[in-house]
C-alpha cells in the first residue's frame, strides 16, 4: 500500500478542498476511470493539520499500478489526467516537468 505526504500551505486549503470536492462529486466518474486505467483500486487522501498552521495531505493508493501512479498519469494523453496533474502541481506547488515525488517507503 504505497503512500505519500505532500505539503499544503494554509493559503491553498480552500483550493484543495474544492478540488477534493470535485473528485468526490462532479468529476467522480472521471476520477474513478483514471484510477482504473492506471491500475489503482483504492485512492484515499487525508488532511493532516500541522502545528505551524499548514497541512500535509497524506495519500494512500492501492492496486497493481500504485507504485507508478504519478509517472503513469503524468505521461498520459488523457484530458482528465492532464487536469488532475495540473491541479496537483498548482495546489502543492510542484513543477510537473521536474522530478515527481516518490511514494513513501514502508519501514515498519
């Protein structure tokens, strides 16, 4: 069960919540399709408040495609996948043309 933690500034909380609402609401069918196409059977995100007022978004994904999910979505030609990666990059301050975050390695 791969996971990752991505920082989220307090200023981006509203954008992240709106985006998460789209993924579980109006764009849920597209989100489900993206996950299925990339071999993900379960995709969860948790919002962790931090003492400094910012947040961490903890993402856990499962399925045969989970280890390579971000690279797979990042190189996809699918319109929704492009929107998804652009949103991730904007909300978390990532450069989608640079190295993508790696999944966390389980140690315990």
